[in-house]
């Protein structure tokens, strides 16, 4: 289940980026896909008991790519000080290394949350 969810999210994200003219060789694409993969894997692994679905949202601007990974589990992880060696530590490190941001936002209604990542799309 987890592998299929991660693969589907990555393939969908690659198609979305291609439709927006952001090619696979753009320097931010590889790290963004790795961040996305970790967030989807975490949702499937840790939130499945309370959230049968994981949803990925996308947005882009002239120089920014934004994606959110949503599940209905009430736990909201801290992205400011994740445990060293954890997947969220890798997410924080990669995101900040790109000059991006990552935030956890709770649902307006219900117990769920989304983790939103903003990645600058600077050319190499």
C-alpha cells in the first residue's frame, strides 16, 4: 500500500510539474519529489488508522511550487525540531536547503492536518 501511494503521488506530481512547464531536470524537482515521497509515506504509515485517504494538493507561481499532503489523523508533527534521523528531519533539511518552507496546518473543521511545503523554482 505505502509503495503504491508514494509511487502514485510522485508520478502525479511529475505530470503536474510537466504540465506547468517545470521539467524533471530542474534542480528543485528531485528534492521536492523526495520531500513529497517522505510526507506521503509518513501519512500512509502513521495516519492510516484514522485516515484511509491521503490527498496531495498543488499550486505554483512564476518562481514557486507548493504542495500539501493531507490526512485526517489528529496528530500534528513538529517540523521545527524533528527527531534527528527521522523522515521529518530529512524533510526539514531538504526544504530549508532549497530555501523553502514547511508548515503544518490543522483542518478548519475536523481533526486532520496538511503539511504544506513551498519550494522556490530558481534555475541552476
